[in-house]
C-alpha cells in the first residue's frame, strides 16, 4: 500500500480524474446528440425558408452585416472597429475571454459557466447569427459550433444558408510540428513541451481541417510565418488592426540609464524568453547599464504603462514572425527586436518595416547596438509608428477588408492583391 500522498495515491487520483472527465464528456456528447436533430430541423425548416423569403422581399442587398468570433483574441474587436469605419454593422461574440475585458460586443461567459446552458449556447448562437449576419469571420480552429459534434456541419450549413465565410489564421490554429521544424534551427517547436496542447501540431488533423476550410470558405487569410501552413491563402491583408488613439506615440528617451528592455513572457517557450534573459544577464556582467522588465499577469492598462517606459521592446526570437505585442510597441514609438525569418515573403511589399530581426545567435549583438545608440532607438521608434500607421491602423485594415467584402458581395474573385 502506498504511503499517504505517495505515487499509488496519485495514480488512483489521476485515474479517478480521467474517469470523471470521460463521464462528463459522455454526458455532453449524449446531450448534443439529443439536440442535433432539433437543431437541423430549425436550420432547414425555419432558417433556410425564412432567409430565402427575406432576400426576395428585400431585393437589392445593402451593406452586409458581419460577425467575428468565437476565438477570444483582441484582434477581432479591433477588426470589427475597422469595419465600422466603413459603415458596416460588425460585431464580436465570444463564449469565454482569455482575460477580463469589455472589448467584445457579446461576451457569453456569464451564461457559459452554467453547464446546462453551455450545452445549448453554441447551437442557439448559430441559429441567432445566421438570421442576423451575412459574413462570418472565423479562424481555422472553428466557428460557433467548434466544440460540439456539429463542428464539421457548420461551414456547409453556412454556405447552404447563403452566408459568406472568411477564415483567418492566428498562429496556433495552423502550426504543425513537421513544417515548423523544417523551417530552420530556430522555430517555435524548439523548446516546446506542450505538444498537441499549445498548437494543432498534428499534420494529418491540420491537413483535414485545411481541406475542409478551403472547400467551404469563400476566402482564407494568412500572414507572416502562418503562410507556411495555409497554401492557397491570401497573404497580403495584414488583418491585425490597432486603434492608434488608444496607443499614442510616446517615443523613447535619449538619456535612459539603465536602458529598459521590456518583454511579455506569455508563451515563453515559443517566444524564446530564456535566450533574452541569458543575453541581458551577460550584458549586465559585461558592464552594460541594461534592465530587463518582464510584463505578465497585468491588466491591459497596467501593462501599457510598462510598455510606455520601455527603451527597447523584445518580442520573440524563435517563431519567425512578430506578434501583436510588437505592433502595439511600434505604435507607441518603441524600437522592436523580433525574429523575422523570411522578410521578403512575410512583410508587406513596398513599405519599410523597422523591426530589428534577431534570433538567439544574433540577439546579443542586436541588443548591444541598440543599447549603445539612443538616437537609433529613437529613429526606429519613429519609423515603427509610421509603419503601423501605414499597415495596421483601423483605417487601412478597414479599407482592405472593405474591398474584400465588396468583391465577395458581387461574386468577384478575391485572390488578387487587396492593397
């Protein structure tokens, strides 16, 4: 018999926990099987004829209504705001946010916590959304039925109901291990200990998902390193809109000592946080006046205050593409270090991107160059703000999306450049 709290007890506890999960999943699946026939009846006998009648009565369609979700990343909120600049009704709906925020139009977390309601919510949301919206902006990890047995039915039903579907990549929803490792020595699988958890990883599963999406979606969008996993996608839209009124230019001081290097270590394994920590420690030992500030677990407004104090913002050194954090930092006028694996393929054409590209081999020297040159830091910050204004502002993202929407509505091809 194992000692109290010993390996035997932990083994029994783990088995019991696994059994409880299986029972809960079985109950959920049984409930969904009971709901599915009624759901399909409502789609085919109510929604389909109603939408057909409404189109005939309405005649010439007006501006389409757009829904983003349910992946709870902040970009869907800013992208919806970009849509609204061009006169669209554009809303966001999520089931549960990653953090406390009021940025989304519809946040169903309060009701999602009630288990019986959580079973019904996805089906009800789908029925509500198809009666209200014309364009569905989704991600590769699925739509409103994503975590139900109806996941594979969602896009076929949307097409049957005459909806336009745009599917975009955000990273973890498309990255697979084999392709990632083939990109080179430095990649986001290098230090990963969360296989099949942090990203989709499995190539066969991802291939089936990609084939399904490409068959039904009117358009797929990708950018940066994500284009490696999404053949056939549009890669020129750069759909990470940012509200520059909320991210004002502050620039950097020319007389900072120590020089503050700010880094957000969420997903530290994929960003290469340990390489940054090691580099800064080495520089401090060599006598450089430099300080590393790790920003995590803070509200957005608290985190922004740290970003505003930065002299250098260090984004990531493994993935091969910058994150939204880099966009926010450049908007503030901060010089950014991030590893851009294939700038000629990943970055916008004809627009200078001032990101200092560095992987673990070149990170230390890149830091030294910026630490020793305050004027360079300031100049890169100014150029970074200009870059974000040209590429990621609400106005420019909204204009590119507006062109896509108008092309979709008139049935034109959308594979030519949007910029």
